[in-house]
C-alpha cells in the first residue's frame, strides 16, 4: 500500500512516521476488505444458516477495521487516546472474528484466509497501540 508515503509527506508529519502504526493502518484496511469478502463468500455457501454468526462477525470486524484505519491515518491535529482505544478495539474485533472463522476453516477456504488476515491485523493493532502514549493536557 501507499499509506507510508502518503503519511510521510503530510505537512504535519514532516517525515517523522510511526512505522508500527502505519503497518496497523495497512493491515486494518486489508482486513476490512478480507472480512467483507469472507462474509460475501459465506452468503454463497449452501448451508448459509450455519454461517450466520461468522457473517455477522465478518461485517462487524470489517466496519471496525475500516473505522480504525481511517481515524489512525489522520495526521492533522492529534487524538492519541482515541487512536489507542480504536487500535485496541480493532484487535479485539479481529480476535473474535478470527476465532469464529477458524471454526469453519476446515470446510471453507475463505474462512481460513480470513482468520489468518484477522490474526495478522490483531497483532499489528496491539503492537501499534503500545507505541502510542496519549498526552494529557
């Protein structure tokens, strides 16, 4: 992705980037897309009723990941406490979705792929959250 180059050229960043946060942003955008695709693939399965919870968690995770990446990518001004909490919530949503997809991964390759992406995003968000120290007024 080109997130690093975009953030690096932002006038308020001036080349001082948090590479761990950038990786989390990239993973979150990718995970959002993967979860949406997995939900759609689940809807195409013959036994879709058995995948209702998986679909729900895919869609929840996709929304949380997209919102987290969007908020974390903004560089004008600062809102470290919210970014840190968003990263933690994203990690939790990814962990929950991954656990559900892992239950279906033996039957559905799309769930296996989704679980892997969710775990990767979960790790990236947890690592990025540790790099953020909210400033107090």
